């Protein structure tokens, strides 16, 4: 069976009906021209890309994903917004509010009146209408609304600022609660009371351990001082015995010795050596008998102190009874345990308060960053102006539309002719059914 298609009849049919093809082309071009509104106006816009990165806190780096899109993708997105249905509805609402658009005309009808041309970063929006004023209003309103839509779309989302502000209010409430908890803990006074208890019990235990040792050390110091004073008194007597006439140096030595004895007696208030009249320290002379009496008193005191030192050295250290010591240790351990617990509570409350305060500071800096970033969009569209198109421009557009209409008429007429010829051929040569073969 021959499955080849013979195109010759179809070509002959097209040639026979050339007048139909030409007529449909003329009709299509005429209809296309007649459908074009006679007036047009164009608005020019300039796309200005902006690259901004705002960083006010090293823990936050504000970088919008729009910064990392390619220029081609960004331009395609911007051109796609020109005829976006959302923009068309916004323009329609604006024009209806201004009274320049009938209420029954929606955004979808306006889209058909708009054409867009681009030249680099320059966008030209052309609107057609039945009057020059109406065309100018549509083009101007479309361009201005487009600039606002781009500014809203390519500016950082304001919802993030509202979210951070809500977080700031929550953080401030958390800080106030934490601060109130710290103040309430301090106002209870339990920490101060337990600290005083620990110091009091520690002082009792330490004083019980060191009382005997301190007394022994005190007598040793007194013994050394008495020994030195006694030696100086004996040397002074020997000097007076060898020099009966007292000179100025001897008088000064006597006065100094008496002052030392007086000071030593005052420090040992529980064991006074002797009562010395203050007038004695002003006299310039002293007799050997007076010195002998003074040496005797000093020697007696020296021997008494030595005896007390020997007695204390033989005694065991003075300590509390085992029962009282155990009770004091238990009380001290319990107080120290409670003190550590209170310190832990205070540290935890203070840490929560400080953490909340730091979060408040970070969120405040973040809000400042977002407020600055909101005024720095990545793309800016500047409206340059709107002009009415001259007749020459309208003529070129009419020719273009006529050519498109004529082409559509040619294609449509050719399809009709081919389909009609195919039907005629099919009726002229009906297909035969094959006969069934016998066995």
C-alpha cells in the first residue's frame, strides 16, 4: 500500500483561491488597525540597582538574598512585574478613585492597553486609549504605581522589624521579672543572716583553738621586753656609779628608761610593773638608791613572767569539750551548706537577669539595624516622566499591528482552504474495505 501524501492538490487549491488569501490578509490587517486606540502615551522609568549591606552588631549581618541574584534574573523579574495582575488591579483602583476609569473596567482590560519596551535599565511603558488625556493618565498612573510596587517588593520586609519589636517587648518583660526576683531575694535578708552565722561560728571555733597560744606568745614578748629594759637599767646604774656628776646624756637616758617602763606597764594592764608619776620623766637627776629599787622591781616582774611562761608551756592547749565541739562543727557545716545554696540561687538569679539585659541590648541594636536597612532598598525605580506619542510613532505601531493582522488572515485562510481540499479528496476517493480471505 502506498502511504505517501500527494501535496500537489493542496498547492493547486491554494493557487486557485489566491484571492481569498489576499482578501483575508486585507481584512485581518484592517481589523487589527481598527482595533488600535488612536491615541498613545509613554512613560519612562529608570531602574537603578543599589547594593547595600548594613551591619550594626557583629552578631547580626544583614544581607538580603536579592543581593546575590544575577542582573539578568533581576531584570526579568522587574519586567515581569510591569504586567503583573496585582499591578494592573492597583492601577485600576487608583484610576477609579481618581474618576478617570469607569467602574466596570478592571485590571485585565487595562493590561491589553499596555505595551512594554526596554533598553538596558530604561523601561518604557506605552498606554493606548480613545483620547490623549486618557492615554496619558493610564501611562502615568501605571508607571508611578509600578515604581511604588518595586519599592515595596525590593525593600526588606517590614514584618521582620515587627517581629524583633515583639521579641524586644518579651525580653524587656523577662528582664523586669528577673530583676524583681533578684531584689526579692536580697530583701529577704536570709543570705546576710546566714553569712553572719557562719562568721560567728567560725570565730568561736578559731578562738577556742588559738586562745592558749596567743597568751603564751604574749608572755614571751613581755619577757623579751623586760629582759632588755632590765639590762639597760643595770647598765645605767653602772654608769652612774662610775660618774657621780650627772651630765645631760645620763639624764636623757634615765628619762628614756622611765618612759619605756611606763609603756611596758601600760601594755600589760593585767600585770602592772609599777606606778610611775609623770613628773619623774621630767626630772634630770636620779639617785643610785632609786635605780636599785627600780632594778629590783624589774627583776621581780621578770622572774614572775618567766615562771608564767614555764607554767604555760607545760599546759595542754585549751580546747572545748568534745560534745560542744561536735555541736559547733555540725552547726557550722549546716550554715556553710545553706550559705552555698543561697549563693547558688543568687548566681542563678543574677545570671538570668544579666542574660535578659544582654538580650534587650542586642535586640535594640537589631531594631536600629533594621530601621536603617528599611530605607536602603536593593533596587530603585525612578519615574522620569510621561509624554504623548507623536503621529509618526503611532503610524509605525499601526503598520506593525496591520502586518500581524494580515499574517493571521493569511494563515487562517490557508488552513481553511487546505481543510476544504482534504474533505473533497476524501469524498472523491473513498477507501475500500479489504475482503476477508478464505481458508
